[in-house]
């Protein structure tokens, strides 16, 4: 799977299917840059969408994103879970299996 660059226009259609990990990030954020290769490692296991917070303030408000990186995993049942901060690829996989 590829990593999708998301925005307000395509967000709902992608996450409504479930099993989507959304990475709220900023280009100036050090931990976000550290997280990028970890996401690359797992892109074949889960659909990933990246949301640049500087370009998508509406989505940040909607999901209460106050710090980056913030990972939000959308489940098939419509619910979601959130984690703030850097995680390794193994930690991310454990997080989405909760």
C-alpha cells in the first residue's frame, strides 16, 4: 500500500472504510521526521494517511490534535484510538491491534 497525503477533501472517504492509520504531522517537527521511516516499515500492513497540520487546521480541531506527531487509528466499526508522540513500528502495530 502507498502512504496517502490527505486533506479535508479526501479524509472522510478514506477513513470511513476503516483500518486506516492517520499521521497528523508537521514538516518542522523533529519527532515527526523520526516517525516517517517507522511508518514506511508498516505501510504494507495498514493503510496510512498523512495529514499536514499546517494545511489542515479544520481536521486538527475536529480530532483535538494539539501536539505532533499524533496517530489516529480508525477501526472498521467507526471508532478510533489516538496516540501522541513518537512510536517504533512495533509499537504502532501493537497500538492498532488494541
